[in-house]
C-alpha cells in the first residue's frame, strides 16, 4: 500500500480544494490539519461489489468485501497514529 501523510505546519491548514475532482459535491471544510493520500490503494476494489445498489447509489464496501475491510482497518490505524502525534 502506497500512501503519504501530509501535516500542516503549526498554526496553518492545508487546502484540499485543488485536489477535489468534484468540488461542487464536497461538503465540509476544505481546510484541514492532516491529509492522507492513498494513491492507487483502492483501485483493486473497483467493480468488486456484487450487491444491489440502494436507491442513493451508496454501499459500504467494508461490510461486503474483505479487501475493503482490511483497507479500512489500515485507515483507522493511520488515523490513530495521527491523533497520537
């Protein structure tokens, strides 16, 4: 898994707006303290779900795909490391 953790300098924030593919659909602050870039970590999950999509088109892959569960566990571990630091 190739990932990169970027932290803002003390007293500053990182602007993620330029990184958003569909900024008009983003909800929340674009100014963050930490950013984790996952690269192509999720590429192998594309097309894996066999579930019927709910009306709003959202599914939770970690509930149905073991690879997604493992990735989410790693994301949670990274989050805990950032919080600890």
